[in-house]
């Protein structure tokens, strides 16, 4: 990212919740509970999947990747939001701002692609259960997960390197963290190319994966409707319900933020919408998967029995 030397911005002021001083304490408590729940829930799922041999399947391999992503995603932003909550001047240095923005963008992109991979896993499991173990074998699962991470890294690098911004003294970011769309509102230089890059990236990481997920569930629904057994139908749906809930929350919030004209965006609304995919989704994912998943519940029960 290049900046004009005459007007170099060395730090940014994050407004966060400063515009609403009466919300500081409730917001602090909400973020604190959310972050602790994120650490506990996702950490628990990772540990359970690692130590329970019954959970060494493709679905839980991808779920452990998702939990690790959510744990990292929450850690990138929520501790800083807590520290800045009662700060009079919540400044963030330029290098830290750039690093936080890039890491958050990378993790969010990886989650988008990983959710699409998880949809493919469910399609194979329900549409072709007899060949599921052959199609989704260990090397294939590792390759799919690595591709999600690798593609996210490439896309993030492209977007970050395209940020040639020139600031004219304005360094106030109306957000809780250094978020790319909020940062692009500050430069006095033309940012149309950067906005185009974000739009193209959004198509590849939001619209295409979301479209693939929708088509996947159309195929799953077609297969489920052919199942004559009510028990079999419920079993098939139970394996997809959790994933579909996560997809709806995460993609809904992200698409509403990144795939609309920036001229129609509301800074205050966008920063509160970002709480859904940046804070609430990482917390809700383990709750959604554990509450609706018999295998996870059984693994937790085994741990509790051993402790007794």
C-alpha cells in the first residue's frame, strides 16, 4: 500500500462505539461474552474432533478447520474492540491496521470457500453414500481444505497489493476494526480500481460459492424427496441443517455489506452488520453444530463420563 509522503498517515482513529457512549458497557459485556464463548466453543470442538476416533471423518475434518478459522477470526478483532471500548482516543498504527485488515480479509475469504467445500461434502454423502468414503478420502479432504486456504491467501495478497492510497490528513475510521471498505472512504485519491478489485473478489468468494451451495442443496433436496423412509429423510436433513443455518447467517451478512454499491452504504449500519459475520458467527457456529449433532453430543458425554 503506497501513501503520499507529504500527508502520510501513521495511525488511524477507530470510532467504534464512541458515537454511542451509553452503549459502551452493554457493548463491552456483549463482546466479552461473545469472545469467551468463541474461544471455549470452537476450542472444544477442535479438541473433541482430534481426540475422538469416531469423529475422524471428512465432515468433522472440515468442521475442525471451520472452528480453527472462527477461533482465529474472532481473535483478530474482538480483543481490540474490548481494549478500545473505553478508550478516549482508540488509535491504531498504520502497520497494525494493514495487518489486521489483511488477516481478517484472508480468514473471511477462507471461511466462504470452506463453507462451499462443506456443502460439496454433504452432497456426496447424501447423493452417493456407498462411494462417499472413496470420493472423500483423506488426501482429497486435505487438498480441498488446503485449496481453500491457498486461494484465500492469493486473493488477499492481490487485494492488499492493489491498495495504492493517498491520504489527505483524514484518519478517522468509522468502524470497530480496520475494515477495508471503511478504509477506502478515507483517501483523497481515486479508489474505483480498489472497489472493482473488492467486487471481483466478492464475486469469487461470496456469489459463486453461495450459488454453488444453493445448487448443492437443490440436489440434496431432490435426493431427500426420493427417500421413502421418514427416519432416513430426517437423518439426511439433520446432517445439512446446521451447515445451512451457518451459511444463511454468514453469507447473508457478508453479501449485504460487500455486494452493494458503496454510494448506498451506511457506515454506522455496515459496522453493526459486520458484528454478525465477524463476532456472532464464530460464536454461533459451535453452538449450532453441537446442539444439532448427535456425534458431538456423544463425544462431550464421553468426556464428562471420564472426568467422573
